[in-house]
C-alpha cells in the first residue's frame, strides 16, 4: 500500500521534494502524491516554473497544467488553493 502525500507550498522546497520523488523510482513506488496546496498567484505559471527551474535545471519529462491539476509524465496531481492546511486532507 502506498503512502498518500500532500505538499503544502510549491516553492523551492516543494519543487525539490517533488523532483526527488519523481526521479527516484523506488520512492515513487512507495508514495502517491495526491495534492499540492499553493497560493492563488502561483496558478498561472505553475507548470512552467516546475519544468524550467533556474537553480535545479530543466525537468526531463512532460509537464502541463489543466485547470485544477498538474500533470507530470503520467501522474496527475490535484492543485488546491487553501489558506488552512488542515483542510487539504
């Protein structure tokens, strides 16, 4: 059974955490990224900033954003905009 994970915040640490999970196959087999909770201002460029990170470099893979989901390769992650982190579970 996979551990279900929600990421609260998608800045430098959130990007790095998600990249590690996506690039380490043995970790990805044990975790399910369910949601990412972000600020409202992050919605427009969410996929772009993840794909083209200025410090880490370009993410090798497909990244797209569709209304309320971030799609990375074949993984679909629901995007939430909640101020209270207790409400994302």
